[in-house]
């Protein structure tokens, strides 16, 4: 199996992610171009636009560090960055063309214009889909493309996590609606406290290692990825509970 499908429904209207064919450096530039184009095209209050701005900030930060010695293997980091982003952009393209995006992304696309969902919820739902589901598959895609084992990526995987953690606080502060968050009774306070970037990344790494370990049994990989997709989608639906 040379690619892993994006899961969540199957059938003729179900989108499939294909492997990027451009070199990592050129691929990262293309990814940034796509995200910036989406940022210009989408209304500012669109839920996908909210997540896209967050992801653009993260991708720019990682791209800046690829050549400055932050990562032990810049080529592998660039490849992982491209494989990772490709799954998000494939979901965007699927939704735009009437195809069926993975289950993990559907809540965000379906509720992107809901007036009672706050920007931080949109951001967290997108991060949940991308980290909880796409990251694990992107690690496997990268190992296949580079013909390496997951441990070869682990150090730089953790370094990317450090970059994300450093940006997370600023992202939350930017999207928080104001002092009402100090009220412990605010439902949003409970929602943002129920999801952890660190735990989601740990889960993604464990899932990637599991799928890689059983890669010679495609049916097991497909079944696991389907279940992962569905469970991450359920979390996304909860994160997008309308709050008023």
C-alpha cells in the first residue's frame, strides 16, 4: 500500500489523499501559498478560515526553523510538514468540490458558519482533526516516502511539538472572547480545558507507530484508521457545541 486513504465514509464521493510529488522545500512553499490564498478568499468569520489562520501561523513558524538548525534532519521535517498539510488541503478541496472529507473534518466544514460557535472552538476543532487524525497518517506517509522507521522522525517530531506548544498560548489568547472566560461557569472555559494539544500529539505518535508496525496487514491499518477518524470526529463535534 503506497498511500493511506483519508477515511470517514468511503464510496464514490469520498476523498483520497495522494502522496505529494514535489521536493519538501518546494512543497512547503506551495503549502504556504495555498494557505495564504485561502486566507484571502474566505470570510474572516468562517470557521475554516479561523483554523486556516492558525495553521498558517504554525506552518510559517516551522518553515522558518527548517533551515536554522532547529531540526536535526531538515529534509525529513520538511517532508513531514508537507505530508501533514496535504491531508488538510485535501479535505478542503474535497469539501469545495462536493466530495466527502474525512469524518474528523466534517464537523468543522458542516458548522463553519454557525453563529453561536465561537472562533476558539473553530480553531480547536480544526487542530483536533489535524493532530488527532492527520498527524498519525502523515508520519506513516513520511516513513514510506523516506523509507525510514518512525524512531528516525521522533526527535524532530518532538521539536515541532515544542514549536506548537510555544504558539498555542498566543493563539488561545488571540481567540479568547474576553474577560468572561474568567467566569468558571462559562461553558467555553470547560471546553478549552477538555482538550490537550500535548495529549493529542502523544496519541498521534502512538497511533503512527501502531499503524507502521502492522503495515504489512493493510486491512488492520484501514480498520484502525477508520476508527481513529470516527473517534476524532466525535470529539470535534463536541468541541463545536453551540454556546451562544
